[in-house]
C-alpha cells in the first residue's frame, strides 16, 4: 500500500518576512485538494512492503 501527500506551502528559499503569513495560510491550503496540488511544494510518500 502506498500513500502520497502534498505538504508545505512555504518554499525552501522563501524570504524570512513571508514565512509567518504563509504558515498561517498553510493549514487551510493543505486541506483544499486542487489548491494543495498547485501550491504545496513537498511530497510525502509512505510505502509499505509486503512480507513474502
């Protein structure tokens, strides 16, 4: 089974002055499917292997 999620609205090289406002908006953006797919910049992939 594999699951993928998009997270983190704040880009890695974001100017410091933008971070607080993006952090506030981040939780809302992560809950909106289409917006999340466009705006979030990191993927989390969780995979499990089957036992033989």
